[in-house]
């Protein structure tokens, strides 16, 4: 890793933390930066999961008071999410880099479209009552979302919030709290699999994590001054650029 690579990765970590704080979608930035410095796509994807993990934890802690009201029921979806993430991450490790590379542009297009549609996929505010979890439809939807999250995390949060809004009861903040909790479980399982599989680039991750922490703090300042639509447009542009990059490279 050259000095230029380290600077680029640190800045990408910073940008990722900032856009996550404002609009979400930081995975696009971290994955793209690691691709540009020459990491294989499977390694870039696995390492990106590591760099995003601290943000998932802090977001969950911010909703801790909400989670206390339904944590017993949420355990059902946590277990389902763990199995789904395990399946998705093992599928990723079973692929070769060329095979995964062929899938990446299509995954990026799908994730970018999902992210762009995010404002229309958010569940409407509902009555303030306890979230109902554990239904068959909700369990199946969460399992499939978790498989995707373990395999390729970009857009996972938007997808999960949309499916929870369709299958669970509760107001937006409770659903968002549940989403953050499940994201921690999915990321933790995927990271354990990736670490055991030896596909995490630790030097690059160590450079990016402090940048992400600073970016998350700066994101509050950005959120007060830059319209969320501008940040969302930036993330969509990054996703489309990466998709075009992988299509062009074949």
C-alpha cells in the first residue's frame, strides 16, 4: 500500500462516514476506493464490511431505549439474520474473484437503483405501538435480505427498512431501530466468516476506520448545510461510475 493509496483510503473512509450520517450508502465509497487501489473485488467487499461495522454499532446504541421495548421478540429476527448472513457470506467465499467480478456490475446497478428509490421505500409513520416480529412473511423477507447483506452489503439498509415496513408493525423509528440491530448481526456474522476465510485486507481497513469515525462526526455538520438530495445524488453517481467501471473492465 503506497502513501497515495493510504491517503485515498482515509479520504474514502471519511466520505463514507459522512454520507452514512446524512443519507446512507457509504459502502459504495469504501468498495470503490478499495477497488481503485487494486484490491480484488471479494477482498474489497469483505474489507468494506469491516469498515462499516463501527457505524452499525453506534447507530444501534443510539436506538437502545427503543430496542429495550421489543428485544425479546427481535431475537427471532436476529437468529434468522445470522443464518442468512452466514449463507450469503459462505456463498461469496465459494466464488472465485473472476466469478464475483462478473456479478459486481449487476449488483451495483441493483443496489444503486434501490438506494435511489430509498426515499419512496421508507415505511410511512404508523401508530406508536410495539413492533410485531416473527411472522412467516417477515421471517422469510428478513432471511433473504440477510443473505444479500452477507453476500454484498451495498444497499442492505434501504432494502431491510423497506421489507420491515411491509412485514412488521410499528412506527418508523422502531423499524429503523430494528433495522440497525439486525445490520449489526448480519455484519458481525459476515465479518467472522470473512476473517476466517482470510479475505480481509487489514492494513487498508485500519487506515479507513479512523476516517469513517471522523466522517461520521463531520456528517452532522454536513447534514445541516448540504441538502440530503445532493448527498444522495453523489452516492448514486458513485454507484453508477463503479458499475460502468466493472462493465468496461469485463
